[in-house]
C-alpha cells in the first residue's frame, strides 16, 4: 500500500472523539505548565500560562460538543469569557513586565529578589 492511499484512508476513518480532544488538551496543558515552571524569563512564564488557559478552553469546547444535549452553547460562552480574561491577563502581565524591565533592566525572575517588602 502506498503512502498516499494510506494517508487518505487514515484521514477518512479517523473521527474526532472526546478522548482525542482530552489528550490534546492534556498535552497542551503539560507543555504550558512545563514552560511556566522551568523558564526564568517573565515573558515565557506568561506564554506558559496562556497555553494552560488555551488547554482549559479546549476542554470546555470538547465537553460542550460531546455532551448529550449540546443545544445551549454553555461551553462556548465560558471559553469566550476565558479568552477575554486571558487577553486582560496578558495585557496587565506584559505591562508589569515592561515596568519591571525599565526599572531593573532584566526580565529574569531570579534577579527580581529586590521586589520583596
């Protein structure tokens, strides 16, 4: 069997299931958590948090889509509010990072021990 026919048969027989979306969401959340916990720069930590929020949005949409009665778009509404909150969080976080960078000339969170009260 050649590769083209195999790829075509794979795409025609593969239907998205709830388990597939949950695995993708878990992988996205794990990558975001790893990025948020292992990075030293504040920008990468914010990117990791955004990835974790995106994984939560995938879960909301997946559970809404595969529910027995998906008439009311509850999952979509929660995802839209979550996207709005993520945008606000990114704007405020980036403003804080810029303010700290202007004062300390670094975004490395290990060097920001002078912020202690």
